[in-house]
């Protein structure tokens, strides 16, 4: 569904009108023709209302007000008058005319506050007739100006349109929350009015590629769940750094032990010996976002990184995806898990099928 911006109700209004005013015939054309009514004339001030302080609209309104008009005999020049910052409150509305416009269009003309001659939209007139009333040409009820789309419009308080605008305004006036104020499980709305459930924070890690000059190292264990996620791929100095070593390096990402390194790489389908420079920022960001998830699951499940299947026997072998499982079948594809051939204290384990070279 497309979002419709309903409108807003300005606090103050500026009226712009020609000082000279205009003499109008009061009544509808057909009244004059059929009922042989007198044609009373009245001095009114055709007015261009704008939201007070609207610097863009003011010159437009002035230009409109000073535009010369043809009174039937001659062109009359006008001087614009600006009445600033009126409270948005209309004390009276009297219908005095119906103007025919091109293509069957028409406009109800009203005098508000016994001075300003403005348009009244047909929907507002109908709403007043149905829900309120009109007595001796005066509209009963409270009326105010609203900005609907780009136009100023008189609306009745407590009408459907009014309530819609108020509802919209109350939402638009929501104060922004600081990130600290977010509570997991809460429903929040962004500036574009997209609603979302806040699940929680992820750990922040800054994976710098310019090792060994890494800066801003976050200790995942200490920073808990509250740090803001940020990742920066800086200009690399160490172009030979491979991803499995980067994950282990305490200067780059702390908190990841050897076990988690292998498990994280497996869960992200990353070939462990890929150079860090081969990844795009997006790919590294995705990886870094996933790191705390895996760590959190592990910490909360006594070091287990793989969720056991129903009725599966809990054993060392079922606890991990690849860690210390060389020669055993991959839980996903059945291929044999392998580890580095050379003897090292911190070997990497991976599935050659799920973590192929250049898989990303
Ligand atoms: Zn596999």
C-alpha cells in the first residue's frame, strides 16, 4: 500500500491580500436570474493564506495579490497587504458565492472572519451539511486551516479529515529514540514509518586490514551486546593476510578462539585461506555481523556451536560443525572434513565442498 501523507495543521497563518479589495455580487448566478433577487454587492478581500514563516510561499502569495485584475471596464493595479502570524482559528465562515470555473469546475466562495474571501472545498461543505449545519449562510462548527498536499484548505474540527491529519501529525511528532532507549522486543518505527521489532544489538568489531597497525579493537566478551556495529575496510598494507588468521588475530577481532574461527568460516561458507583483500566490504560486513551470533550461541550452550537434531545423541562429535572433525562427514553435504596437514597448535578445519575456494 502506498503511504499517503495526509497533511498538517499549522500553528499560525499569514494572510496575503490586495489592499484594495474587491466588490463582489453576493449569491449564486441562478438565484439572480430566476428569483429577481437584488444583487447586493460586498467588499471583500480575496486572500491567499499561507503557513506563517513559509518563505517559499510568501513571494508567490504576494505576486498573486498584486496581480492586476479586470473589473469589467479597466485593469486595476493592486498593492499586496500581508497580515502576519494570525492564530490558526477561524471565527466565522459565511458562504456568499459559487464561482463557475472551466470544465464544469466550481468553487464555493466564503468570507472568513468577515473579511477574507477564500475558497471552500466542496467536500468540506458536504461534511458540514451532513455532520454539522449551515445557518443563514454561516457554517456551524469550529474550522481551521490545514495544509493538505501543497494546498491550504479550510477543514472542520473533528471531521474525518481533521482526525486523520491529527493522527498523522501525532505520529510525525514522535521524538526520535536514542539507541540506548531501544528495548529488545519493542516495536519501533523509522522516519519512513517502517515498523520493525528490535531484536537486540550485535557486537561491534572493527576488522581492519592494515594489520599490524590495527586500531579500535573491541573485546567481544567485554563489549557484550551493546556496541554499535561498524566495519571499515582500510587501505591494506598487509595484502597477504588470510581470513582464518585475521579472525584469530587479537588485534583485529578479539574473542574468537581457534574453534570458533573454524566454525564461523564454515557457517559463512568461506574458504579459510582466502586473502582478506579478496573480500568486498559487504562480504566482510556480513561475516562480522555473524561472528557474535556464533559466539553468543556457543557461550550460551556450553561451547556447542551446532544445534543438535531431534533425538540426536549428544556427544563430542555432534557438538561442532567442523572443529576436530577431520575425516568425518560434513553435517550438511557429507563430504569429508579436512584440516591443515601441517602440525600446528591451531589447525583450521573446513569442508572442501561447503567452503570452496572463491565461493564468495
Ligand atoms: Zn559440507
